[in-house]
């Protein structure tokens, strides 16, 4: 099967990325024709003011891929912006994309929600108030997903309840109403995100696109665009299928979703010491206060990690010992730090042995291979659409 998938260069990869994305890519590359690319143009859709780190982020991302075993001899690894044909196709697909398809796209609303939430959270923390992030998120969520419009009255009421004074609340609401918050994604580029993504996929006539659940609406738009194009101009594109894979969900060290912004992630490139330190600080079963209290592995985040990274036999021993209060959390975590480090060691080692210039050389070749395919499709596209030919 022809597979295309991309990732935005937003920083170093953590265990969540490994289990959720990279592990699948590794499986696919052995028996499929895979194209993996850095979606650097997509990174610009919401982060366009500061581009200083863009180039280095691309290199670091690809280093992480190679360190994990993505093999440029098996898969084509390239950079989106190096294959300009993506942008030509995006422009042409834009011509046939009804605005309503983009307006209805749920990820647009979700991103906006996140920006509102972050604003309110930072405002509250800026005032020195100690309110849990989850509480703030719930409040903003309730108001934001109210009906068509934000429920400002409800927001005001809830913020009063958690101890904000009305002056502060007024300021928050004023800034949101003013359109200042979330303005950064009110751009043509962000709005057209799914069209660019459709171009990335259709230009290689991909059959399968491994993505996370959050990306499904984009694949749906991609399929609809393929059908629409073919209906107007003749059969050029294939309708790709989303490949949703079952992946073990891994939480951050604090028990929330693993994410850079929560500062709770374990990175693939992290040192042995850093990994151990993070593991030792992980939250465990809150009801297990003393070592003599029996634990409940089924609700313990450390145990979830064991299930993924520790040998089966050891896992079942930990399971029963924890339930019988025969092993303490410290000892249990030490074992986990060891398993994690033996998983990460070869990745770390490989990463250290890849230089920036090696990455660039490999990308040069990958870009060339990708371009060759993209150019061919674009010739078909221009012909089908009766565009100017020299
Ligand atoms: N939107 C994807 C993400 O943020 C990245 C991406 C861009 C992508 N183009 C793609 C993924 C094409 C698969 C296929 O994760």
C-alpha cells in the first residue's frame, strides 16, 4: 500500500509521539511504500511570527525519526516546503473547496478553544491565583462549547465562584470579545490548513494515511476533494483511507495527557539521569500512602508504563507484589527507570551518531525522490484542468 504521513516540526519527540505515531510508521515501512515528511508549512499555519527555530526543528525532528529506526533506504523522507508542487496543488484545490467545508471543520474550533483556555489560564496565574489547570479548562470549555456563541454570563459566574474578582473577569471577557484572543489563527493560511493537507496526500496518490483521531476530519475533506476534482476534470486522484491504529495511550508523569505545554513529557533524546529523575517523580495510586498499603496497579500510571516497557514476567511480579504491599513505589519506579532507559539507550546512541549534515544530505535525496513523483502528478493535474502548457 502507498502510505503518506507527515508531522509538524514543533520540537523534540516524546514517548507519546513514539507510541502514537513512530511505532506505526516503523511497522508500515517494512511492507509498504512509505513517504514520511516534515510538514513545515503546516507549522506556519499557527506559529508564523517566530520562525527562528524552524530549520533546526526540522533537523531535530528527522534525527528523532532516524534514531527510532525510520530508514531512508526503505522510506522516502522529505520536507514539505522543498517540494513546491504541494503549494501549487493546494492553490488549485482551493479553487474547488467550498468555504463551508472548512468552517465546519471541528479542529478549527478546538484550536480556538485552546487559545482561549491558555489565555484565561495565564491571566489567572499572572494574578498569582492558585487554581488547578483542569478546573480552569473545564470552566472555559463549558462556556466555549455552549451553543454557537461563547456563554459569557456562565463564564463570569464560574470565574467568580473560583475566586476571581469582577474587575479581572471584566478584563478577561473584554479581551475575548475584542477578538484579541485567538486572532493569530484567524488567517487565510490557517483556514486553508485542510486544503494544504489534502494536497500533501493527493499529490502522491496515497492509499493510506496513518493519522491520529484529531486528524480524521482533514482526511474526510481530502477524500471529498479527490472526488470533487475527479468529477469536474476526470480521474486523476485516488481516495485515500485514514489508518487509525490502536496505540497504547501513555500519560505524562503527572497523569495528564503527555504534552510539551504541560511540562510532563519524557523525551526520546533525554539523558539517562533525566529519565530516572522524571520517573521517580511520577504520580502513583493516591490511596497508597504507606508501603504497607496494598496498591492498585490498574489505576497507577507507573504500572501502565511497566505494561509497555517492562518484560512480561517482571510486570506480573510487580502486579502481585504491589497488591500485597510487598513492593514499594520507589522500588517499582527504579525498575521502570531501568526498563525505560534500556528502551531509550539505543535511540539515544543512534541519535548522537547522526550529524546535521548527514540529515541534510539524506533529505536532499528524499526531496528529490518526492519531487519526481509530485511533478508527474502535477502534469496530469494541469492537463486535466486545461491549464496553460508551454
Ligand atoms: N496535520 C498533521 C498533524 O498536525 C500533519 C500533516 C500535514 C499530515 N500534512 C499531512 C499528516 C498529510 C498526514 C498526511 O499531525
